[in-house]
C-alpha cells in the first residue's frame, strides 16, 4: 500500500500497485496491521477515477476494503507535530485468500 484514505459513506480505500495475480471485487483478503492479520473483503476497485471489477499485476488501483475502519488504521506523526493518517499503511500488503 502506498496511501490510505477514508471516503465518506464508502469507507477505507488503500492505493498501490497490484504486485501479482488479479484482485477482484468481492474477493476475500487479509491485511496485516500491527503484526496482526485481519480479514477484509475487496468491496470496490477504482483505477484512474473509474470503477473496475478487477485489477491485474502491475496496475495501480484503489481498493475499498470492507471490514476495515479508520479506527483500524495506524497513525504516523509528522515532523511538524501533525498526524498523517494517509501514511499509516505505507508498505502494508493486502493478500488474497483463496
């Protein structure tokens, strides 16, 4: 994951590049938060402002993750004392569950 955002009414969206395989809407997945694996569901995929049913390896996409709330996203303190929620999942991976 590169960034994480909260979209009102829709929930948490994580952006990044699909590293292998294909991710599909409705697909169960796991994300690791604070060294704990958490079950989520890919509820929506967007790429370049368009709704998609899937995203393949090498594509950048935003994954809306059901089962994850903003309260679950770790915060990162900024150098100026601010809190940067958008970087809280930087480097995290969402892994498909087959």
